[in-house]
C-alpha cells in the first residue's frame, strides 16, 4: 500500500503564495542591510558537534539535532556501553555533526576560522534556517529562519546606532509601527552591585528576562530561590519601575548607580547612544526598559528588543553588544554588536495587519489559452515576443476545454488571458480578456505589449 | 585550550564575494523561471525517513544523512539487537528523519500531500540545498544547492519546449555557450526491443549512461555481465553511433525502430519537440544524442543534459519526462517534466570563463571617513541623506587613523570615500576621494548625491 505522505512535526512546506510573502520579507530586510553596507555570508547546515556543544547551556545541547555517523556507527558502541554509558556519552560515539541551532555560534566560528581573510570591522548578515528539537507549538517550529546582522571588530557605539536605524527602516518599509526596547547589561550589573548582590547579576538578568511571561511575583520567587536576600529583592523593585522619559530614567540611574563604576559606564553608553540617535535624526520610538534583560549570557553592553505596537506578539527583533563571542574559539577581545530579525513572527504580523503590498507577487501576467493545436503553436511565437519584453507569460500547455483554461487563470489570479481561435490567427490578433473586469477585445502584438508600458 | 574551529568535510562557508556570485546565479535563474510563470515552493530540510528510503536505490539509502532521534534513543535498542541486527535495522530504531537527498522526491511528496490545494498543471521551482554522505572530492560536496523546475499534471510536449527555452535564456543571460543533448527513453526502449533484449532496457540505459565516464568497451562489458547476448550488443553499436543532423538520425531511427511501437512513439515525440522548437524560434544548439541515457529510472520520455561548450565539465543542467513520479506516494498517472540546474558547476564555469558582470556586486558605494568624534557625528546626517536616496553608505564607526580607514575602503573595493575634517565641517562639505583615480575634491551634499544620477 502506498504511504500517506507527511512531514516531520514542527516543520513546514511553503506554498507559492507563502514563498512570495517570505521572499518579500527577506528581500526587504536584505536591501536595508545592503543600504548600510552589510555583506552576506552563509555557513553549512551541519557543524561539528564540538563547535555547537556547550554553547547553549545544558538544555540547548539536548535541543540540537544530531546527525548519525555514516557507515557502521554501531561498531562504535558495545553492549557494556549501552548498559552503562549516559545518553550523552553514547551520542558522542555515534554522532559527530549537528544541525546549526542559531546563526551566532556559526558566525563566531566563521570569524575565527577566516580571521586572516576578513577585513575588520566586519559587517556581515546571514539569512538561513536553524533547527531546534523543541516541542512544537503555535508559532514555534523545529525549522525556522533567522536573519542576523552584526558588526564585529569595533566597540564604537555608532554600530548600535546603525542597528537602530536598520530597525527603523525595515519596519518603515513593512509599515509596522514598532517600539524598540533598549537596556544595557552594564546597568544591570550596576544594579546588582548597588542592591548588594554583585555576584548574582546573571541570575537577576535571567529572572528579569521572564518578567513578561511569568509576572513580577514569580520573578521575585525565582530570585529568592537563587539566594538573593529579601532586602536586595526589595531594593530591586523601585529600580525596575523607574518612570519618566528615557532622559529622566538615566538621570535617576546616575544617582542610584553612583557607587558602581560599571553601572555608570552603562549609563554613559546609553547617553551616547541617545545622543547619536538625535544626531542622526532617528524617528524610531525607543524606550529605555530596565526590565529588558535578554536571556543569553554573552551580552555585555546595550541590549535590544523590538515589539510591534498594533499586534500582541513577543519580540520580533532582538540582539545586543557582546565583548567576547569569539573567545570560545580562541580569539579573545573582539567586540561586536548584532540583532536578529524574526522572519516567522514578522510574517505573522504582516498577515494579521494585512500589510502585504500588491506588487509583491511575481506571478504570471498573461496566459495564452488556445482552442486547438494549431492555435497553441501560434501562441508560442507571441509568448516569446512578450517574454523578450520581460512580461511574465504562460502558455496553457494543452488545447484543453476553454472553461478549464479560464478556471486555471482564475485560480492562479492571472490578470490577462490571450484567447486564440481561428479568427484571431487569421487576423494576426489575440482576444485579450481582462479577468478582473471581464472586458475583452482583439489586439495585435504591439497593442498587447503596450498594455505593460 | 580553545578548539581550533573547522567545518565538516565536504561542506563550505561562503564569503561575501562568493555569496554575491551565488546570488547572481540564483537570481538570474529565478527571474527566468518567473518569466515563464513558474512559482517557488520550499520544503523542510528534514523529511521522514519513510519518505526518503527506497527512492534512490540501495546506495542512495546509505548516502542519506540520518538524524538521531531526540531524547533517549538508546532505549530503543538492546544488547541483543546490537549483536544481531543489521546496521539498517538498528538505524531504523534510532532515527526517523533524514536530510533531503534531492528536490525531486520532496516535490513528489509535496504534490501528493497538497493535491487538493494545487492547481494543475502545476509549474513549480525550488532552490534549496540537499545533502549526501558521498565521499567528498573536487567539485563534489556533501551539501550543495539544486535548482529544480518542473511542470506536473500535463503530458503536453509544449512543456519540454518551455524547459528548452528556459535553458536557452538562462545560459544566454550568463553568457555561457551550451549544447543541449536530448534523447528519449521510449527510443531507448525501442532499441532494446529491436536488438532482442526488451526486458533489459534498464540495464542498457544504466550502462549507456556511463559511456562518457568509462568508455564504450567497459559499457559493453557491463552489458555482457547483465546478460545481453553478444548479438544484441553488436546490434546496439551502430545505433548508438548514428550520424548526421537530428532529422537524419530520426529518419534512420524510423527505419530501425519500425517494428517497435514504443520506439516509434519516441521518434514521434522527438519530431514534435523539434517542430515546436522551430515554431518558437529556439536558437539553442540541440543535439539528438542516442548515448544519453541518464541514470535515474523514473524517466519515461524526453531526457536532457546541457554541456558548456568552452569548458571541460560534466552536465550543468539535466532532467526529463516522468510519467509516474507521484505513484510512490499513492497518486498514480500524473505526468510531468523537469530539469535541474547545477548551481555549483555553473559557478565553476562562470569563474573559469570570467563571466561575472561588474554590476553583480552590491557592496558599499560611499564610505565616510572622519578625523574625529565630532566629524563622525557630522557624517551621520550625511549618511542618512544618502541612504534615503538609495545609495549604499557606510560610516567608518571610529575616528581611526585615516590610513587605516582608507585601507579598509581599499580592501572592500568601496569606490568613493567622503573624508571629513574640521575644514569640511566648517564649509558644510566633504572631501570626496575617488579610490580608482585618486582624484579628490570638496563637494556639498547635493553634489555628492548627483554623483549617482
């Protein structure tokens, strides 16, 4: 019996209309990246497991898709191992490669591996799928695209500005109103210092990062479990709830963090970034958000998250400054900053707000529909002439019933159908039907071409 | 100690310049596909193994990259299995998914799975990487892109013509002179009949397919091993060596194959295809090549291979007509025809013939190089104005030594550098340096923008 075909859970097929929409998203983002002088790279889907393992925490290691070694993998294990070794140890025996989990670690690996060829500051972007063995659920897939853009090899805050400009321009082109939430890891470190828990900065950021999801009470509970004193947790609350303009908040932080060198450095960085934004006439709505922490531990300076204003949705773009991403591969002291656009969420926002432009579609503009074999052959020369003018043209490949050919044009939303019968052949014309208005008229070749000028 | 980073053998990183070249190849091919009304789809990198296994022969099954099941995969095997089960049986226990091996089987799976949504004839293209655990060697990778274009749901030979037109147009745009070799599986079947070996058609095509690689003697040896009589092998030789124009060869075949209904049908198809090509004024060099067989067994009609004329290289595009691709997934009787462009080989041909156009590069057009922090801030407003005009602009993010900034521009092949010092700020200008000619002059903003009109 034939198999009923399906695809692995958490993965997707993309139909022509979905691809047109995705291509619109990717090409918009790419053209903005190019406008700012970023260059594209690609890395392999498979990386060596020693490149990937240990970079995403224990949980991340489990979520890596691992490739079974080719050939006789079973020769690498024996009954004793099977009985006694851990699943991790056994996996090491039978698998050397995994699918990439994000674009950041492969980028760090790329920079170190190709350091001699790279001109720093290196401005790269990368748009490729990543794979995670997460439990699939609404909006969470096991294969999805990331669109990462990074500047590496400079600690200039002009790079933070540029990424904010890119956010502004990308969402302006999409027509999505957004707010950029910004914070700074140095400010968070300063806060940890002044509340008397300088060693617990990581726990504090990890907990704060969940504020949106689990609420303030659960965050405080988590902080307590992590060993923060009640006094520290109490001291933290008003800081996370500072009000006023970004400038107001920074002014208050200058007082609160006065005793923390790191914290004051963070405040100074934010002042510089806001100053640059003013200088560059940035129109993006930017909100200093002290509750923004971002979970990944490699951030060391500014951190960003972008949210759509008119749709309930998590962050659609996020990133930050890291000072030692390439250190794990033996190249310390290289500072960089980057952000990642979430293509799947942007797709959902554009769908929900119905923001796809008409001209996004690159479908067929004219379909030739012939009554008979001879008419079909007559159409071929016309189709050739149209295509030479860049007009996207199809010839219905069979002289099928006209009703069937018209139904095809309808379903494919082809706007014009050139109907060819004996009369048209005799008069060197086609009967051109506008599928929207229903109007039709006999036209010569040059008239047909002129429709598209 | 830090790991020395590397990537799995047979895989590649693509640098910015390589990506620019690859993007040029893909966008050229895509725009021709769109001109003929083909629509893009994408399928997941991972397919269920029961979709992939058994579709590429025993050897192909071995070359599939298999994904280790997540979680406790070792629970699925025990010591007894480890001792007694075959590697294939064990693999089945620990792996349910594999990376796609080509785009054809996923396409067939897609068509069957989405048959209710699809409008037939379905004209799709698909450009995605595939993975094969082949032994890596020069020009053979474990991850590489395929560019497939197919019409499915019609047996009209107009589709064969269109694919030939697409071949013509793609290689015209690339500037590569090519010859399209064409043959027909029905003719090959007819030949098998008339030499008295009707049941051995598959062996004959598989052997003939290796003619280029192993030579006529080894082909004949293989045919002998497959059980063909010496008489049959002798009878085969003159047929494979027919000379003259395509029309001459077809005329000879009409005599040779007169007793074979299938063979005569193949001859008729070829006559129709050549007639359509004439009607559509096809300029592509087309050669009826009776030694062309193509290894894959699913072809049933016309088969194609394209070779570059000015470079020694295998086939750079190939494909053919199949009558039952979707049958394996329970949807019989759907005829289609398709071809696949080999992006990696096309890349090599374009490199070897040095055919990449200048305007392919989308790198930065203007770099701002500032002498100090204030000049850097001054540059930001200028950069914004340029980008608003669509001019790809970079601001060197630090007021580094001017020599360093110029070296960066040189290495990145940025054609214009806008140098900003105190004098320029005072006079509301920049010093614009042409990096090719070395000329420089002070310009106002509107003059700078006018450089690009």
